[in-house]
């Protein structure tokens, strides 16, 4: 899961990484209280699960009550890359000498954790110059490696000590929370040479959620996604009006691509998993009918070990129970016994096609009506 | 590291040539039993199963079940195992197999924590073993051996190697290849996780020197940069067999996990554009739809004639 800045900072605090005073709120009343407690000047920061918020105006300085009353609602109402504010963080203003960059991330191709550090931080990682890169296996950073990184960055004395301390704490957090990425950008050197994390980004491994109850409070999941998860499906909500259902993540992604190529707009990505059964397909159909923007359902199934006739049973049952109501279903089924499956469905309202291309074209035309 | 074909087929002088033994870990579970049965039906020599606490039973009245991998390996001498246990028990099962001397470990489970995969890979490296997966459909030499959850109907023996992150797309594209007359010499599902025991480049190294190989099909998807690295390796190695790629996820939004744990675009890292442009640089055409793959492959073959 991807944590918001204030959530990442809660964990930073737990691990003893230096931070400025800050408070998160979800409405202006709460915000006013925090403003009083913190005292001016401070920074108003939108909390969204995407990058690029500074450029979009999501970070504003605030010197007095008038500015606060003006800017808090402005920042709260921003939509950044389609994402609404989850919260607003008020953070004390910092007296910064220099901005550094520090991250530990899982290098997928090298199959190890990697430190990236730079003495030129504060810009997006793609533009960070003088990157120092160190591979660290399963994530453990020894004193030697930490000192080496600090030295290569040209840090000395109290600053180097503070940096080494931060890096080692970040490594501990990476290992214990099973992070795929922890980034502090900028990591600031203050006027008194202390080291402070001004921002925080943290992405953890979803597959390790079962052993991290303490992180559950950060999980952001819609009601419909939660229902899908319970059934063992993956569902990603999208902006369009055609629900895309299939078995296997690759096949559903591929269907999404072809639908978009044909001018269709997917409403969701729903993967019922590699195998398809009567129950799973029935449940998937139930689920997508609950998404209000759905105007049509595109089903692309490749029957593997499971026979497509078993899948056809799910459609029969769904029509029997009037599950789809007036929602048109465009389906392509391939694999074992697909001819028989198609025959089974001929009496229903479901439209069955021989190729996914035909099903897609019909779906795109069908929802236009 | 052992040669993959020698592991899967053996040598002509071996008594079990083309009939190499496979141990199924989790054979008494719902999922394990379905697929053990299917593997046996499809001609794979399943010599033993392992389910802690179920030792002494016989699966389908034939296949002996043991409590540990050590017992199963001692009794059968098998070098191959396939794991069908729930993700949270994967690490223990993988350690059990590698410690017992397994040289090819096929890791089927989805949702294995990355840390557990990385620990498994460290151990596999020490032991000189190959790990395929996790979150893989498996590995197959059509009409010889199938280790995993693939249906056999889409596949046919032949001379094209197919490497794929996705399971269903592997079936779909192999089906299209078979229909077009392109059988497969080997198909390897590398898996949809962020960290793969066998990466695209490793799988490529396993198959690139097959003497009668006539072509290569790579089925990638968004996330990570293993397709880009493979494309670079193909350029650097001077590999000149007709090669075609397919990339799923062109229409996927950024920063959303699309079903597979590994299928996520972070910034520009992992985007379909990046992969497609690297394949283009390597002079490898990228199909826009699965059915285009055999068409592009046939086109490549004509040119290379």
C-alpha cells in the first residue's frame, strides 16, 4: 500500500527520524485548532497518493489567520492527477541550509534493495544529480556502508552523523515494515546542522499485509474493492462505462488495451483469477452490477483446466436470478468445450462472440445506444 | 546452474529419460490435488507428494505422500518440485525443498511476500538451484513434461520458445501460435510478481542456444524493467532468431496495481511505452493484440529467410 506523507511521518517518528512539528486534519475547524497550536508561519500541504503536488499548488506557505482562511479551503479543494485531498498537513516552517535526497527501494531487476542518495535533493528523482547508488541485499545498512554513503556525498562532522543515523533508521523501517520504497525528499540540513525529513513517501508490499496488522489503518480501499478482495478477485475502478471481466491479470489488461484502442472506456478491471468457476464468474457479475456507472459488461474468458461450460452455468444462473437486469453482456469464451458453452447461452440475452475483437466492437457500439 | 533441458528431459542414457520425476508439495490441498491430477493426466511423472502430517498416505492410490521433502527426495531421487501451498507457508516449503537438494523449484503460489521470495532466492543461489516464479503458471516442454497449472490444449511440440509474465496470456498466445502452425519447444511462465526467481534475461539465457530453435516470443506486461533489460541483452548477444513481443497494460493507469503484484507503473518506471520503445530499438516488433503475434512472427521468418 502507498502511505500518505503524514502516515509515513508517523512511522518515521516511531523510528526516531527527526521531523518538524506537524498536524493533519480533514476539515477547517480541526485545521484552525492545529494552526493555533503550531503558530505561524507554517506550510499547508495537501495529502494525496500521487506525486507532483507542489507544482499543482498543493503546498502553500501561511503567515497569518487571513492567509489560513483563504488557503486551507483552496488546497483542500484541489484535485491532483484525479486524486482528491485525503487530509491536510500543517507543518512548521523550516530554516534550511541545504536539501538532500535519500531513498531505499527494491530494485526489481537486481532483486536487492538499493540506496539512492544525493547532496542535490528537493527535485524529482529523475532530475536528482550526483546520485550515489549502493546495493544492500535484503535491506540491512551497516555502519560502514552508511559512512561510505555520507562520505561520498561530501558530508562531514555533525551533519554526517545525523545523516548516517537517519539512513540506518530508514533501513530498519524498510526491513521491519517490508517496504518496496521509502523516500525522503527533501532530507534537509538545518541551520544548526541537524538532519530533518521534510517529506516522506512509503510504499509497502501488499503481499505482506497479513503480518502487518499495525499498517491496516493506512489501507485505503473502496467498498466495491473490498467486496472483490473478499471473493479473491482484483478489482481496479476506472473512469469509463464498460466493465471488463476476465480470468488472469494479463488477459484482463490485454482486453483493457484492446477496448481502449477501439474507443471504448473501461469502468473497471476485474480479474477473477487464473481459474474460472461457476461461483467466481457469478460473483464477478454480481459485483460489477453494483457499480453505478457501468452501462455494459465485457467478459473475456480463456478456459484452461476449467471448462467454459462451467462458466456458461454462471451466466445461466445470473439470468435466471435477473442479476444483470437490462445491462448488456458481451462475451468471448475460448478453451475447452467452448462450442457447447456458446450453445448453452444462445437462449439467453448474453451476446457471445468467437473473437474478443468482435465482442469489443459490439460492446463499444452497444453502450453508445 | 544446471541446464534446463537436462533437468526437464534428462540425458538419453538415463533410465528416466523424458520421464523425469516431479514432487508435488501441497499435494493433498484443494489446489495441489486438482493440478497434481491434471499433471499426471497430461503425462508428467509425479513420483511423490509432500504434505506435513499426511505422510504415509497414497494420493489417487498411487503416489506416495511424505511429511518432508527430505523423505520424498530420499525415496525418489527427484530433482524437481512444484509448490502449491498458501502464500504464507511458501517460504517454509521452499526451504524444505532446497535443503533437500531440489534443483528446479516451480513456485505456483500468488501473493508471496517479496521478502520471502528474496530469502528463497538467496538460498537457491547457494544451492545452485533454479526457481521459476512465484506467481507463475509453470514451465512446460509440450508433449514431454508439464510442471504447473497450464492446460495442455493450447500447446503443441515445436520450435518456438515462449516466455511470459502472465498465465492466461501465455495460453492465449500459444493457442494462436499453435493454430498458425508454430509449435513450442519450451514455454516458461516467469510470473507476475515484482521479484522473479527466473527473470526474462535468465529465461532467455536458458533457451538462446537451443540448436533447432526457430523463434522467440516474449509476453511482457507493465511494471519493472525486465523487458527493457531483455531487449538490451538480445541486442548485446547478437541473437538473430526471429523474435516478437507482446506487452499488456498500455491502457493501465499509473500507480495502480493491475492484478499482478508486479504490474504497476511508478512514474515512468514500468510503463508500456518504455518497453515497446526498447523492443523497437532491438528490432523486435510488438504486437498490439495477442492474435497478431503469429502474424508478426511469420513476417519476421520470411525476412530472415
